[in-house]
C-alpha cells in the first residue's frame, strides 16, 4: 500500500511541518499573551490549534504510510471537534437575520443532497425522480 517517497520529499515535509507548528504555537502564544477579547479569542485559539495537529498527522502519514489510517482518523476527529468553533466565530460577527438565512440555506442544501443521494442509490435509476 505504501509508496516509496524520495528522501527530498521527506526533508521538505519535515521543514514545512516544523515551520507550521512553530508559527501556530507563536500565534497561539501571542493571542494568549494579549487575551483582551475572551469571547472571540477562545475560538480563534481553538482554530489555530488545528494547524499543528493537522501538520503533524500529515507528516506522520507520509513517514509511516501503513499506519496512515490511524493518523488520518485522529486528524479527522480533531477537525470535526473544532469545526464548531469556526461556525461560532463566524456567527458572532453576523446579525441574527443573516444567521437565520444561513441556517435555512444549510438545511436546504442538506435536504437536496439527501434527496439526490436517495435517487442515485435506487436500483435501475441513475437520475433524480424529478427534473433538476
């Protein structure tokens, strides 16, 4: 399953991973040092914390490809866990009317996707039951 990657790619990936982790840690440190807006900065720090975890898990997946499924799982769990921080941060800067419209649009997109997924999975039919 694993593909041999030239040493050059390992070296470039290592330095990029170290740079991403260092910059993210510095950014988190500076946010915590100037913690003047806890409502916003708490979510910002959570979002920035995604960078080191994502970088490290991606690098480890490159180094140990036979165990990449475990590293990818850790990365995906971390992304799902902190995804709500991004949504909360976006909604903190919106007015209630825009939030209501965005929620309606998200629900509508999910409903359309569910209908199309159901139509595609029906046996003998590769199209939705209604004109699109």
